[in-house]
C-alpha cells in the first residue's frame, strides 16, 4: 500500500511515527493508528501520554542503574534482600526475567549493554566503572555474572573478571546445561558436554 | 515474562497501553516501550503527540466520509475528478488500495463498515442514508459497489441495490476472476467459473 495516497497529513504523520518502531511496517502502523482512531479521545490521550510521561519522569536507580520511578529502585531499597550478592545483567529485561524465576533474592547491577565492538560498544559505554566502585566500597561477597551466553557476553564476562580479580570477591557465572524440555539429540555439543562435566547429584 | 516484576509503575502503564493495540502482546509492548525510552525526549514527544493530534484534529469528509484534514477531503474537492461516478467502499483502507491502482478517477463514498449481523452491525450503523441522499440530490450516473467479496459484502451490495434500484442510476460491481499470478489448478471453482462466463476479448 502506497503511503502517497493518504488522504490526511495528520494520519500520514501518525503512521510514520508508528512505523519507526522496531518490527512495525507501514501496513501494521496504519492498522494500529486506525484502531486508535476508533477509541475515545480520552483513551487516545492516555495512550499517547503514557509514553511521554514515562520518558519525562522515569529515572535510573542510582545504585543499580535499573529503571525506576524513584532515585533508588524498589529492589535496592528492599532491606529484606541479600545485600551481599550482586547479579550483573545486561538490561532491565534480564532483571525481569530473573525476578520471575523467584530464585534470586540479592541485588542487581544493570550494565546497560554488553561489550560489542561490531556495534561500537566498548567498556566505557557500560556501567562497569560504577560496578568496580561498588565492589571497592560496598560490602559484597559474591558477584554473579548473568550475561548472555554469546561471544559478546563472554567477552564482557572476561573483561569484568580481569578488572575485579584483584579484589577479594567470589565471581560466579550462570550454570550452563540442557534446558528443561530439551531432547538430548537436538542439544548442541558444547552445551551437552558442559552439562556432563557439571552434572549434579540426583535428588528426589 | 510476568508483568508483576516491573520495577516502575510508569513503565508498567506504558506497556499496558501498548499491549491494548491489536496484535501487540505484553512482550512486544515492552520491546516497543524500551525502544522509545532509548530515543530523545523530542522524538518520544513527537510520537506520543502525533496520535493525540490526529485524534483531536482529524475529520471525516462531509461528502464522502473519508478521513480528512479539512471539512471536504482532497479527493472530493478535486475538480479534475469525475463527479459522475461514485465508488462505494467499506473503509479508508479500501480508498487507499483503489487509489494505488491509479485506475479510478471518480469520487468515493465510505460506508464505515459492512452489514454484519454477527458483529451487530446493521444498515443504520453505516453511511447508507447519506449515500441515498447523494444519489437523490447529486448528479451521479454510476455507482461502483467495491465491497469485499464475502457474505457480508454481498449482503451489503444487495441491500444498497434494493434501496437504489428505483433511481435511474447504473450500479456496477467489481469484476471477479482469476487474479494475476494465479495458477488455474489452485483457483476456486466459483472464481474460475465466473472468469469463464465474464471472459473478455484478447487484446495485445
């Protein structure tokens, strides 16, 4: 569908804005905009304003760099959480994924990315200095590196490890192995090999 | 991903708003919102405001019911177009699709829907009265019914035809036949049958 035949400049503009979103083409953008156009004025205002308000008011937690409504996020300010263990993650989605497991009760440190020379992202673009500061000044016993198991993740793990090995701190990474529901014949050799090396005692 | 672990009420609200859009789930909504959060304040403002402005300012053309920035849309107000032929379509997307063919130089009449008892849409929900008015009062020689070739489209065609047959006006529907690129063995019988009945003289 050719955008030139749009009967309204306002419609054209809104569709253009929506089609800038990742994975949204012109046709989908038009569908979304026409859907919104059918809603009440108030609903459309709430929609448009929710993203403007988020952008204007949202903060990054001063301790962990996670997205937050306050200066200190509700994880860092929760005194019931274990302040001695810090889980280093790439971004806020990873925080949410780990929180959903309900298996981690420590604090987080959000790097805001991962070392990726291909994308022009170096250590200085990430919150690594503040992580080193944290290790130097806070009372931390263990750092869990929970980055993606990709080349970039491995490089970032190695960089952080090198920077921190001088400190008296335990550094761990996530266990690698076959996922729940995997069929062994389809598991890749590296993962399967690692899951044999790191096998655990069978428990009921 | 569980929405309960959202660290920010503002983020939660924006994601909720985006996930109300058709075909956008919570995960996609989060991806879109986090993408927008990475843009500049101005870009986010332009995005949010484009849809609010559209909703506030957009009009429906008083003549054809198409979406328009002015009281009369740029198709109806174009004196170069053939004012004698009116193409009846379901919605604005169909106007754009036909405009893209560049084969039609008349005017449109947008019904704003199609008769569909299953969805509770009857003739009174559509701009059929204003179509009858138009036929009565304007100088129109031909009405092209360009509705979907579905049961609902056929029912709407029939309803309009019944209402207008008393007037001295030519009423036509779109030709049905095999589409360009179709392989005959996969064409349905109805369409293939119709394309034989309505065969046209071969021209170079």
